[in-house]
């Protein structure tokens, strides 16, 4: 709760900082704000609070999820550099403020106890992202992506809201546990069909936000069009928050109809895994590949949700953490590499741009390799354990239920190796430019940190898992 | 006169005007039909004993938002929607899909039982401003406050994106 | 800190020092650190070995991970098997590191090379020391990675990069099998710890279908790593790496990981007779195939590579007839003589200024006397001529095979004749006759420096006497290795004694078999002598082969076959998917509905939104499908 309040205030403070002549103070100030919110968040560790007449619940799960969100936001902000110093057209204060506000939305989605809170949180997050997607105003691609995202997002929001209304119609409450007791307690007349339809609409809305097939169509276009920094932000924070919300909603309120949504989720999972991974193979742009890869990771995360075992939350947490860190590293390297040789004023995001990276800057190449290996799920990296925990939840649920999903997931993770390794191969085995790439100290620090985290979590996953 | 007849009439009017919004070619007519739809819905609210909501719906949607729509349409001078942009096939596809969805939902909901109103316990004040205010500022205080963040983001974003920059291309 | 922990740690330290500072540390120091750490680790292993009391022990380093009631610990297991492999890895590894100092002296990537080599030793040790299937897997993947890095070490050549990728992909196919097996083990036994799994498995009946699947899948993993049919084609291509790498990774250690794993899981395999049969026949087929391809190859390293494939096949054949000890014994002797042969080949290549085609060599025995002598020993050892190492181990495998199946034995003996033939062909073509290379090369011929010849001599010594570690009773030996390893198989012997039962062969039969196989090897030698020394035949040039020879020269066109059967269909499939997703779904389907896309795209161009309408259309279809499917009960009922 404290973190939500403080972040809202810090966002406003950030806007005021924008009046200052010097923009140098913005980046450190924002980092400080996020760090403060992170600390405020930790104060409630091992306490359970319910705020404002059952609107928000904080517990260790909330703190874990929000810590991951704040950590990824911190990392994303730390690698933001192109705006803030160079151009007069950019509005760094606003960007940072909107990022902070969007985190408020994300935290609401993690801790909601009432569907209204979930809806508002989702909207804050989405609206912020529509703006951030279009923030590169002079790029037609960015404009297009923002409008596209907005249109489709509004549509999904409409569906989602309709679903909430139907659920309210069936149960007479927005409160999660009240809905839960309606669903599992079983009213005398039986569960109203309204609830089923409402649940499915809510699911469709949420699946849109986490970009699961067949609601993923916006993802590649929007991720591709948005400024890369915000793509990194979107693909990590939204996913973590979305899955936290999805899991919470489904387990607290709708455990009683597990048979219904389990079917939906397994079907969607298989489709998502297939579409995400197979389409990623044929991309020629690394950024687009990462967009499809984010679709595919939504598929893996869905496995843990669909399995719904006591281990699921920790599996989702670990996977989100591993995925977020690796994705941010990947995008960070992409930002640097792509802007080296712009094509017609646009960053060169093709695979070819990575040729010979190992010679140009070994650190970049190594971080990239580690992050790709982690995303591919190869042992000794965090990504492997993420996949391992997720798969083991499915195994716990039983092969008759999850066998098919598991087979597809394992096969698709092999496909994943192919496209992730293309980047590594380009940077290590191919020759390209030899002009070295320089990095600023903070950037270097972040890359070293994320790489170390990826390997560290791969070696000692239990260090973090004890907290989950 | 039985209230039921009013309800049937209103519902019929709502559906017809909603369909007309989609069907008519002239965007201004379309907006006018939309306003009619909103009025019908407001009338439904009244029937449901939600007077405040009915008023707000008229003021905000039929009033403010629709005027904005009209402004935009007039600014852009979209008198007639470009004809070739929607072929019959598009319409057919959309209509079939919408029809299928409708059939599915109706079929799914047909077994639904609606409990009749219990006149003894019914609180006639439920839709009034007072009870609404109590709920909003007591139970839903937190979402009410946090929604400001949403508006704030929307506002900042709109200003930021809408502001014309030097060197930016004009449409 | 325990000595056990120190063993893998030392090479890791070497890797870290060389890996981080390879640009700054002088070459001599790099070599010293690289080789020194491995030698030190060998010393530790030796110390442990000498003090080993026969009691296996598991030493936990730390609790690695806890999932539910599964507790994975990072722990090492010290027993007879891991000791044997540790000795081979660090022992042969030390020699090869030493050799590399001389061999790689002029390479600019000297530091990087040693860093990778140390890393490899680390992972390989992890592989054999781990006390559960997961640690084994980490080592397994790690050595795969190192092999990938080292095959592509000279990455300026694009072919080498391709070879590296081929190795990696083929290994990944195998790894998938291994991983599935581990998952199966986990679900069935609730643990991946060797001791736990085997204790529980010991209570099961032979022919249990779960065990069958586990062992088959594990064997798929072994196929990839140990280059068995059908996943063997990467190994010959892997010769793109520097020669010490070929010697260490692709002959002596990594490729035997599959054998280690099966010997480690001997209890499971004993319980799955069907798998054993599969393993045996695949091993035999691989042995025959490798040997026959080796007959007509002209690249010195390729010949040795196919010979490795063939010898690995032998080991699997041994495993297939539950001859675990002989297989492990053959791993050991093979490590000696194959490392020796590769290093000798490296020495030849070194002297010939990177020439690898044996048609351009000849008469080198005068210029390279030490190399020649050691190579000769290696050749005799691999051909199976007593009293050198290969004879003892190979003969023991054949003996067990004879027990099991006479047809298998027949083919095995035939293969051993082929082996003897192609090895002597290689020897004669390289070291005898007249020099066939260029003048420049002849002028440049020289014996290698001491750092290179010293390991050669050491390995030659081991190849010569290695067989005496396990002399069978019939020859008056004590079968020391067999006794040493015996406790490992006690449990397996308990559950299914008949798999191990040797119908007591009379000593005379045993002797007759030995004499037979020696005779066969001699026939191979004689044939090679007649063709290549008496008649002075030189293999014909590229493209002039004909008939069967041509087929064999082109490795039975297996690469082409794989290309046609797997690679191209996958490509076709990818194109297909590409078109389905991008073209069929978005373009064709929509275009098929008429001017849908045209109409939409015009609209979208106005609004600059791409194909949002279509996306939403798809979403609504998705929602409709979702509703219809999940609520079918409500809708229909």
C-alpha cells in the first residue's frame, strides 16, 4: 500500500522535476524513487494487511510480485539514456512519471481484492503504455503502434469490463472472496450461466493483456513499433502483473469451476506456444523475434496457471523473474547495437546488425549470449529453472491433464533454441563491422548485474525461492 | 398502462437505433442515432430505479462525449464515409461473426433463472444519489482515489502526444 | 575443504584466470596455469584413488534446490566408477594440456583455447562426479557447450562454424531424450539421486515398461553424445577443431560420457533386456559402419574420427550384452590409444604444415621417428594385436558377445579385421613409401618439440601396458579392474543374475577365440601390407572412385540422406508454416474472402493502423470459439 501511494506521489514529483533546467537530475531521481518504493514495499514483509474495506490485500506474495515489477522497472529506467540529454523534443520527465504511474497500476493488479481495483489497475497500466508506445512522435511506426494498441486494447477492455459486469450480475459482488464463496459454495439454484460467460470474457480480456494466442495479434506490431526501451518495459512489467492478476483471480474466485477454465487455458497455452515459437523462427528482425518470444513465454507461464498446484505461484514468480531479467538484458543490448548503424534514420534491428558483436564489444556479446541462453532455458541459467519449475507444476497436476501441453512445451522449447541461438551465432561466429561499441558506466553496470543475476539464479535458484 | 409495454418499446427502440448507428452511411446520422441509443438506455435506467445514473448518462455520454464526436466529424469533414472502404463481404463477415456470437451467448444463457424481486426487502432508495455517494466514498474510496492516477496519466499523455513539436510533420 | 571438491574446482579456477585475463597474461604463464591446474587435479584424484577403501561415499556440497518434496543437492559421488573416469579424464587431460602448449604455440587464441579446455575438464569432471542425474546433465550440457566452442575455435572458417552447429544440434536432439528420461525418473521415483533411484528400482521386475522407456530415452541421449547411429554424423565433422581437442573431447573423454552414463545406470539397463538388445545391435551397426567408412577416407583425422565412431560402437555392443566391465575397460584403453593416435596425427599435421590428406604424405618415419614409433604402438593397440592394450579390452568384449549371440560375434570380428586394415593402411600411407607432398613441405618436415613428444611417449607406454590392468584369468592374470569395479554391478547381478551368467567357457574355447581374433587382425594387417607396401597403391583422387568405394567414400551418403529426410522437410515445413501464418492466414484467407484485405487495408492506410480490423476479427473469432467450446454443455443441453 505504501508503495502504491509513494509511487503516485513520486510520479507527480517527477513531473515537477521536469521544470528544472538541468535534466541530469531526472534519471537518478527516478531511480531513487523506485528504490524508495521498493524499500517501502519490503516493510510489510511477513505481514498480512487488507486495506480500505477489502480493496487491496498485501502479503508476501504481493511483495514478491511487486518486487519483481519494481526491479524490472528499475533496470529499464537505468538503461534509458537516449532521452534526457540530447534532444529538446523529448519529455523525459513525463516519460518517467508515466512509467511510475504505470507501476502503480501494475501493483494494483497484483494486490487487488476487488474486481474494480483490478480494472482500474489494468487501465492505468494500459493507458500509460498506449502513451509510451506512441512517445516517439516523429516515427510513423510508433504512432501506428500506439493507435493500434489503443484500439485493440480498448476493445479488450470492453470485453473485460463486460465480463466483470456479468460476474457481478451472477454473484452480486465485486469482492474476490465473495465471488469465490458463491462459486464454490454453490448457491441453491446452481451457478448462474452468467458467471460462466462473464468468466470467459474476463479471461479473454486478461489473455489479451498478457498476449496469449489468439489474442496476441497486437503484440508483434506494437512491440516492433514502440521505442525499444518501452518494448522492454511492456514485455516484462505487463507480463508479470498480468500473470499475477490472472493467477490471483482464477485461484481465489474461480477455484470452484477449475474444470471450465482449465480447458480454456490449456487450449490457449498450446496455441500460444505453437504460434509464438514457430512464428519467431522466421523473423528477420531481432526485435520482432523478441516480440514473438514474449508471446511464447506467455505460453510457458500459462502452464503454471493452468496447473494450479501449490507450487504454481512460486513457479510463476521465478519464471517471471528469470524472463524479465533476461529480456531486459536482451533489449538493452539490442538498443545499443541497433543504433550503431541506422538504416534510413531507423535503428537497424536485423540479425545482421549483430554480426561480429563479440569483437566489437565482448561484454555486450556475452550478456546477450547469457540472456538468450536463459530465455532458451539451458541449464546453469535462471531460465532453465524457470522452465523446470513451470514444467514440474504441470507434472504435479498429472500427465493425463497436462501431458499434451507438456509435450508441446518441451518441443517448442527446442524450437526456441533455434531462434535464440541465431543471435549468439551472429555475434560470435559471423564477421561484421569491427568498429568497437562504447558503453556508459551505468549501462555497463546494469548489464553486468543482469548477467550475474541470470547466472547466479541459475546456480543457486534456492536462494530466491526460499522467499517465494 | 403496464410498465412492461414501455420496456418492450424502449428495448425495441434501443436495438433499432443501435443497429442504425452501424448501418447508416452518413457519420453525422450515425452519431445522432447513437445519441438516441443513449437516451433509450437512460430511460432503461429510470425503469430500473437508477435515476442518478440515468441523468449522468445523458449529461456525460449524450451530452459531452457525443458533442465531441460531432465536432471531430465536422472538423475532418467526413460527410460521407468513403464508399469502397466497406465491401459487402466485410459486412457479411462481420455480420455472420456477430450473429454467431449472439447465438452462442443467447444459447448459453437461455437456461438462466432470474429471481423475482422481493417487494418486502426492496430498498427503493438504492439508485439515489445519497446511497450511491455513501457506497462510493465509503466502500469504494480507494478505487475512487486511484482513478485520479488514471485520469492524470491520460491527461499528461494527451498533452504530451498532442503538443506540436518543431520539426514535426503535420498531417 | 574436501579434496573431492578441489578436483573440479582447480580446472574451474584455471578457466577463470585464463578466461578473464587471456589478453594480458603471457603465453608461458597461460600454459602453466592451464596445464598445472589439471595436473594438480590429477594428483588429487591419484591421492584419493590410492586411499580409496572400496566404500562409495556421497559428499554434499550444498543443498541446491528444493521443489516440493524433491530435494536436489549439489553433491559428488566417489566410487569405483567415478574414480576410474576421473583418472582417465585428469590423466589423459593433463597429457593433452601439456601437448597443447606446444601444438597451439603459434595460435593467437592461445589463452582462450586453454580457458575452454580447462572449462571442459571442469564440466567433464562434474559429469562423472555428480551424484544424481541432474548434476550429470549439467556436466553433459557443459561439455556439449565446450565442444561447440572448441570445434568452432577457428571460427574464421564458416565451415567450421557449421560443423560446430551441427554437433550442437545433434547433441540437443540427444539431450531431449535424456531430459525426458530424467523427468520420467523424477515422476516415477521421486528422486534423481543415483542411490535412491537404484535402491527403488532394485525392487522392480525385469521388463518393467517404465524402466524400458527410461532406459531407451537415456540411450537416445547417449546416442547423441557418443555418436551412435543415427546421431553419429557430427563427430567426423567435429574434427574441424584443433587436434588436441579432437584427442581430448572427441576421442578420449566426452564421447564416452554415454558409456559412463549407461554403466552408471547399469541396474536400470539390466532390468530392461529389450533396451540392452537395442543398445547391442545399434552399437554393432555403428561399429561396422564406422569401420567401413574408415576404409576409404583420405583425411588423417577423418579416418581416426570414424575409427572412434566404430570403437564407441564396440563399447555399446559390450554394454548391450551386459559386459559393463569390459566396456569400461575399453573406454580406458581406447582413451590411451586413441588420444595417442590423435596426438600423433597432430604431430604429423604440425610437421606437414597443416596438411591432412594422407595421399600427400608418405615416408615420414625418417623425419618423425618418435611420432612414428608411438603411432605404430597406437596402431597395434587399436588393431587388437597382443600384448598391447586394445587386444585385452576388445577381446573381452568379443568374448561376452560370443556368449550372447554368435552372429553378433561374427560381425564384430569382421569389424575388427576392417579396423586393423584401415589403421595399417593409414600407418603405411603416412609413414612408409615415398614422400608425395610438395617440396616446401618436405623441406619443412621436422620432429615436434618435447612438450608434444613427451605426452606421445607417455601415452604410448600406457597403450602398450594398459591391457595388463585387466588380464583375464585364462592368460594367468588377476582381472584386477574387473574385481575393482565389481561392487558397482552387485545390485544389478542380484536382480537379474542370468544377464551376467557366463556359461563357463572352457579355457580352450576362450583361447581359441583369442587366437581367432588375433588372426583376423593379422589378416587385416597383411592385406594392408600387400596393397600399400608391396604394390605401393595410393588412393585415387577425389571423384575418381567408383562403385562401392565411391559410396563408402561419401560415407554412405548419410549426410545427404539426413539432408533430404530431415533438413529439407523441416525447411519446407518452415516455409509452409511461414506461409500459413503470414500468407495463408493473413493474406490468402482474407483475400480468399474477396476484397476483404483490400477494403481493410485502404481503411487502415487512412488511419495508419495496419490490420487492426483483422486482428480484432481474429480476437472475436477466438472469443466465440472459446465460448462455444467451454459452454457446449450449456448450449446444447
